C-alpha cells in the first residue's frame, strides 16, 4: 500500500512540475499573459508553441505511417483462409465411456 501511495505522489509531482516551472519562468521574466501577446499577429507565444507542437506531432505520425507502409509489422496477405476439411474428420479410434465406476465389495 505504501509503494502505491509513494508512486501516486511521485506521479502527481511529475505531472505538475512543468506547470510550476512555466509559472516560475513567467514570474522571472516579469511578463504576464497580457504582455506576452504580440500585437502583429494577435497570438501569444504559448499558442505559437502549441501550434508548432501539433505540427511536429503530425509530421511524426506521417513519418511513422510511411515507415509502416514500407515495412508492415503485420502481414495480412500471408493468411491461409482455405477451409481445412481434414480437421473435421475424426482421427484415430473413438473411445467409449464405460460409465460410472462400479465398486466391488469383497
């Protein structure tokens, strides 16, 4: 139970670390969200970073798709879809059930 609690605390800390770091960087630079907006485009620096991140993700997905098209991890053309009727026929000799065991009294 204690390791699970420690893992939850660690995960929470790792999740909020970038947020705290970003807030410290903003306070350090002395900028607020209103000051961070650029007058020429109307987009903040955060929005530009988010857009560039999305473009990066799209390029990575396209690269992965091209890679999988060249070297697929699953080959669907190798499947044998013909019916194997030999499996339907009984093999060997059938075994008859002798029924419940009869106890022998001496």
